[in-house]
C-alpha cells in the first residue's frame, strides 16, 4: 500500500484511519489508531471496527504502533473485536500490530490472547502472516478498461460466480448492482477498473476499485421540468442502495473501492 503522507505519522495526532488493500487473492483492511486512549478515541475506534466488519474483508490488521495506552485500557476493545471477527461467516482474520516494548504487547500476551488474536511487531509481518491464513478459492477477479463494454464483462463475472457457487437466486440482483457500480466507475473515474466477486456464506460481496479518490455520493434526483422526462442518470447508487443489503466505499492508496453485499431477501410471513 505504500507509505502514508508524513503528517499521518505524527504521534500527537489522535484519530482512526482505514485503508483497504485488495490484491489478487485477498482483501485486507488496515485500521490505524493514533493518540492517547480515552473515551472519545475508544468510541471512534469501535465505530470504525464495526464499519470494517460490515465491509467483511478477508483480514483486518489493526496497527497500534502509535497508540498511547500505558495502562492497557484498550484491551477490552481488541478482545471484543476478536469475538466479533470469529462470528462472521466466513470469519475475518484479525491481527494486531503492537511493538514489543509497549505495555499493551505484554498485556495481550499475558492474557493468552495471542493464541486467538495474533500480535505482531510490524504491519509488514502481519500482512505476510494473514496472507497465509486466507483460504484460496471462491473469489473471481477481473481488470477492465473504462469503456462501454466494462459493465457487460462485470455482469458476466457475476453470472459465472453465481452458477459456480450455486447462488442462482442472487444472479439478477447481483448483476444489477455490479452493473451500476461499474457504470459509475466508467462515467466518473475513467480509470482502469478492478472488479472482485467474493462468496460470503450464502451471499455475495461485490467490489469495484478505480483510480479516482473521490467518494461516491447518492444525490437527490432533480425535479424534471414540465413536459420533460425524468433524467435516468444519477440513479445508480439509489439502485444499489435499494437492491443490496449493505454498501459503502473505502479509500485505497491510489483511489477507492466501492463495495456491496447482496443476500437473498427474506419475506416476513
């Protein structure tokens, strides 16, 4: 993912940042926590963790190398995150990065958390370790040019996934969502597009990466003038929101990834 800008390495800056690294074999999110641990940072971290789990990456690395927590007060947050990650289907591989000279590293090891929640000294070590724990298969990837054929190629990738994994009930809604996401990338980003279809239990996780860092916005539709038809453009994200169970966007080093989770809708008797 490369290095962050120098100002993000200032230990006096307090906050939480999330970046996603989607490679050929896995999607790994990196959550970085900086500053002194207090109630405000705890709340911010908890919200960010929930967002990361909602996006359901293959692995989540939490970088605590710039966290100031001399009394290890943050331990309940990490043990809770471990429990949540384990309940997801498939589970999210969670790892912490804590330099060995910090009190938090000793506390985590002393609790025996290392057996279930690996702790590494550096992010690089964590990336190598989690990559070896992510199972192969049940992921289709395509890199597409930003042209008019891209949405069709992406829909075909979804069809291949649904037929291969026996998820035919998700075929039409997933094709619709993927088509809208890729169309938006073609129209608004105009860069190379990376499409990933991943099985998530009985659902599909769709992601579309491009080289434009601007986050998508779902705009209110303009009111048509009298006698003029309603403009169909700009409805893509509304369609995604109405069809997908969840959707969102996360920054990457060179742009962004817009994702959506599609599951079979349950009817209430």
